[in-house]
């Protein structure tokens, strides 16, 4: 899934590892909040 994509993506060195993981988790949280808003 997403972790495999991040392993092969061209990510700047300071963001590799936990940094990009936290950014991705935040974006996914925003997406799910948007889905929640559409439903109710």
C-alpha cells in the first residue's frame, strides 16, 4: 500500500522516515474528516 509507494518515491532526505509518515497520516485524517462531513 502506501508504505511501499513511499519506499520508492523521490522524497527529500529530511522528510524520510517518520516525517513523511506523519505527513501522510495527517493527509489521510483530513480525507476521512471530509468523508465524514459528506455523510452527515
